C-alpha cells in the first residue's frame, strides 16, 4: 500500500513537472517612470487639449537601445509630462530580441499597453507571388483590429509621403508612425589605420580584396564580425547581395516561380565572396557576440567591422578619439552597382486601438512628430530622417552620398515559405554554414541544400 | 475518557472540525487545478485548433493537422534531428551529472575538514541560476582572450566555443551539468547520511569493505535517492530550453525539442498558438514516456527496510 501511494505521488510529480515546465512571463522588464512630472492633482492649464485633466498613465513599450532610451527618459518624456501634467508616462524597455516580441504579444493580448514600438516597418506581408506565406505579427494585429488606423491623423503630414507609403501603409491605411531609416550593408572603417597604410575606400571587389590583402600583410586584422549572433555577420552578406544582384526583388519573385534558383551563378558568387570575407576575419569571429563587437573595433584590434549605422553613437561613445567612417561593401566589379547603401525602415510606433488612453497616445505621437522634436529624436537615434530635417551627426552627413535613393536590403524584401528547412530558413541565405565558420566546404554544396529545402517547402 | 485520549483519537476534534484538513487541502488543490492542471488541459484543446492567441480573431478545430504538420512538413527532418539532440542531451546529462554527483557526495559524506565549505561551493551554481551561469561561461569561453581560449592557445589551437557547430552543443551539456550537479549531490548526500552506521559495522565483520560495501550496502540504501535524482534529471534535461536560449539561441545546431516548443510559442515572427500547443503536447508525451519508464524501472530496484 505504501509503495503504491508513493508511486502515485511520484506519478503526479512527473505529470506536473512534465506538463507545466518552464513558463516565462515578461519579467525582467524595466520600468522608467518619468520622475519630474508634477502631481496629477494640479489643475493648471498646461496646454492640455480637450481630453480633460483626469490623471492618465500612458504605457509605452520599447526595446533597449541606450541612446534612444536616454533621449526618451531624459528629454522627451519629461517635456511631454510638463506640457500635459495629468499624464504620467510609464516607459518599459526589454532586450530587443525574442523577449521584446513576447512582451508585445503578451501586452497586446491583455490590452495592457497604449503605445508599442515595432522593430521594423510593416514589411513581409504575403504577396500575390508568394502563395501560402505566413502573416507577420503586425498584419495579424491590423487584421484583428488591434492597432489603430492613423491615416487621418494630421501629424502624419510632417513625414515624407513616400516614406509613409513604403513603411506603414497596408490596405490603403497607415497603421503606424515610422521614425526613420537605417542602413546596414556597409562596413565601419578605422580612418587612422586606412591613412597609415595609405588606403582608399574601395570602389570595386578587386580593389577591396587588394585592400584586405595589404592590411593582412602588414599584420593588421582586416575584418571583425559578431558571428555568434549570426545576424551581424549576415549584414555583410546582405551588403554583397545588394551590390551583386541586379534586382533583388525580381530574383526573389523568381525563387517562388522557379525562374531563379539558389544555385544560380549569381547566388554562388555571393556565398563564395562571403567565404572570402570570413577568411580575412579575426580569430574566433564566430564566437564573438554583438555586444562585444564595438569594443573590438573601437580599440583598434580590427580595421573594419560589419554593423548597422544605428550603432555609430556607440562607437563614438566607446572611444571619443576614434575616427571612423562607413562605406558600402563593394560586392561587384561595377562601381556603379556598389555606389549605394541598402537598409530598412527602423522602429514604428503603433497605437493600441482598444487602449482607454488612445486619445493621449495620439497626443504623444503628435508631440513626437513636431519637426523640432523629431529632429532631436533622429539625432539621438542616429536614424536617417523621414522628415525633411537637418541632422547634426557628422557620421550621417558623411554617408548621405551613398543614400541617393533609399534601397531596401534583402531581408526586408524576402518572403519565406512555411516550414522551410534550416538551409533556407529565415531570410534564406546562410553563409554561416560555410567553412571556416560552419561544416560545409563549398558554396555549391550549401546552395544545393538551400534549393532542396526551398523546393520541399513549395506550396502544394 | 480523558481529554488527551480524545485528542489522540480525533486529532482535529469532532463534528465540522473534522473536515478542516480537507478544507485546507482544497486551497492548494484548487490553486493547482486553476493555474497548473487547467491551463495544461486547455493546451490539449488548443493543439487541435488554428488559434493564433490574438484577441478577436476566429479560430477553428482542425483535428490532427498541427500534429501532421510536425511529422510530415518539409522541415520534419530538422525536427527529428532536434529530437535526436534532446535524447543525446538527456542521456549525457543524466549519466554524467549523477555519476559525478554520487562520487562527490560519497567523498563529502566522510568527515572531511571543511566539508561544509565544499558542499556550499559545489551547490553554489544551483543558486546562481541560468542567466548568471550563462554569463559566467560566456566570459570563460570568450573567443577573444577568454581564459579557456588562452589555455587552448598554449596547445596551439583555438575554438569558437558557443559559435561552433562542432562543440557548441557539448558545451551546453557541460554548463547544464555544472549548474545542476550540486542539486543531485545534495539529494545523494541526504540519502547517504540516513544510512545507519551499524550496517557498515555488520558488513565489515562479514568482510564487506571498500567497493563491496558500496555495492551491497550504500547503493541499495540510497536507491530512493537514485530514483528521485534520475527522474528529476531526465525530466529536467528533456525540458531544458533556458540554457540554450542564453548560450546559443538554438543556433549552430543546438536546438532541441524543448527549444522548438519555446521558439514556436514565443520566438516566431507570427503568432500560432495552435501549432505551439501541438509541439508542446508532443514534448509532453515524449517526456512522459521516458519519465514513467525510468520511474517503474528504478522503483523496482528499491528495497524497503
């Protein structure tokens, strides 16, 4: 009898442990409430609109990005709270990985947020040429009526019409406010090292390889990558894609229809050149994480690193004496194709449709869209502006010539099939499987595996 | 009857008061049903739907579709590889963790000088938790001048550690064992300390010492501790996703079935609760099979005094 009851107890334990294993809530978040706000009882007329003066707590979700967070908590939010004394802003930030996606999902499902920052523009919606592709989160929310239609809000008129159309329009409606563009298909380079060895910004692939060789023969490690997180290395691969493909979107459409393949010479060329880049990288680049990358560059251990323009403030703050610039990775031997940087629309503010404080959430975005405030924001964030304003950053002004016409990068254009295998998953090109980083020896082998996974996932 | 006798027969008194223990038991039971068992049952229901979890969206029963997709979709191969890695992970962790823990527990069970210090030190990683342990080992295995890399360089080699397809998964196993060895050790120690001394004395007279004493006295006597440790480590290992999340994020072929449950539920770019629930159920059945088999096996080996 004792044995049986012990058995039963153990069985219950097994069930409990097995069935409700490790749930993780949205803990670990950080709440920064503006501290300088005056008491909500103040009935003073602080320029408040028609919305009345009852105390309101505005819940704003954002991810951790220090320069932007600092601007929000130290400059913008206190300013907003001073103008509208009855509003207290609760600004929550979490790491910008899956944690943030999870936080957004939990909060929007619980209707426990007023404003959320989306990590990109509204891209990736299935097109007529991509049958069976899955809906991205923002589209699921827009279709379910969870995020507010801002089409008729007057503050949208502050922004360039093309940017609004490219970034936040869906079914003819604007569902958000996009705050600016970033580019990431270039390399940061150390100007002092370039001067020391009398190097010029390379205009073609051959010039680039010469430059890498010169640095190497002088005992300087040419390239730094944060391979452990994969995506930072993939930025460089996207640089190759942006300059080697004639038209990325046409090629992607072709993948869906079968007119182009992952094994096409142009795709093989990209993988092979990615392999060349890896061979000029520092030792252990596949073990380096994105957080450590800036210090490797700022301390002069490598001459160039692959990173996005958003990180320029970090480089500048790590080493104020560091002189650095940014140029597009020249994937092709035709200088004209290498002339432009590609990138993406970065963060987008969304208003939660069913929020009881919707009126105030709109006021918040209206305030932020005022050209004066918007300029301060892009200056802090290091974004390329969506309004015709002047930015202070010397860095941004220096790369302006590469931004003649804003080009979207591969991962903003690519739409994947559902349940696709690992060699074509996510944004589909995985040079990290190639030697020296991964187990696969040649570009041809990897391309064949990618094509196989892609074909297997074809819509039936 | 005197009062004391009444209390002995009816420890909770007579009448309504007799039901008090049951009423009190109802509280944890209700909490468990509400927050543990209930949601688990709902997961079963969800796994047969196409629910996205987004409020205001319609959802439908779609039968076994989510399960069929798991086993037959074009990336089913990757899923099977993940299941294979789950088994490898569990096998390595259960075996090494318990062997090391038992060895250390037997050592610490002798009255060593400073044994409290050793015990506390070995138990420390359990207290640190996943994030801190992850951070410690990321620093140890930092490829740019971390301590382990320096040692490797002395032997003329180097590694990408958590960014390497060859060693990342084995390193995760190592960290997992490092984290939970102290836990198993404590359970073994408790078992060891409950063994009466006179058993060894009697055994000694009969000629049992050293390995024979361990084999025929210690091991049978700590069998319940073995069962508990085996069960906990099998279930724990098969369910581990947190240390993978912290160290590699499932990259470099380190994803397991448990990781895929997490990724489907929280990591994907579109919300699909039905699919995630189905993978969760597959994971549950998977763990259950191994846990129940192990439990029956180890229970049989236990002896009662």
